[in-house]
C-alpha cells in the first residue's frame, strides 16, 4: 500500500486533486474530517474541538489503512490539524505531533497557494494570499524538519493536475493510470 497525502493551505486544490488521482489510478480517497465536523455541529470550531477533529481524522485514515488499498489518498492528515490549531488558537494538543510522526506516509504533495484563486465555501477563512502562503511555509518547514518525502506542486489548475498525476505514477512505480485521461 502506498500512502499519499495532499497537504497545504485551503483553496489550493487538495480535494479536487484527490478526486483526479482516484479517477486516474483508483485507490481509496479519505476526506477532510473537519468539514464533516463543522457540517454536523453547524458552528465554528473552538480549541476544545481540536482533539475530536484530530481523532476523527485518524479514525477515517486508520479505517482506510485497514482495508489495504493499493493507493491510499489522504485529502489531509494531522499536519493540517496541528497547523490550524496553532494558527487559530496559538496552541495544539501535545499528542497530535507524535501521533502524526508514528505513521508512515510515502509522499506528501504540498500545494502552493500561488497561481490559483481563493474560493470561499463557507468554511474557509484565509482569503488573504499572505495567510495562505504562511500556512504553506509552515507546512514545508515541518515536512522538511521531519524529513518527510515531499514534492511541491505549483502553477495553474492544469499544471497542478499534470504534476500530481506524474508524481503519483512515479510513486506507483510507473504504473499507468487505471483509465485513459478521458475518464
């Protein structure tokens, strides 16, 4: 099983690219638990919610890992929980980083906020490019510090798609897509 993580700031294409990867290569796509949490709670999150959100994300990831798909695509993982907790509340539960480091990830595709527009969706809160760029830099620094396999994805939507599909094909040992690009 290869485990691929889409990482980076909001509105940089993680969910869309996750769907593109799954459409081309198959595998299992795990969504972003916090979106489910916010929809279910019908309110903004607070610091007390961070453990529940992080445990929910882990539960979704662990359930998918147990099914052992050839390719596991994570729309996000605990790095997002860690960084958002620090950005919004200037604190983070101490167990989150060790839990993140205890898992193996084969590749992080870190999406730059540059080159694509921010799109509000009722849950996103960083329309300012400087905020999204700071989140990207914090992500990059954490991934480098912890020697996580990372490839930066940049450009417009078409360029991102091409870079991501090439990276996943390489991750899978050069295996071709599950269906032609017209799928």
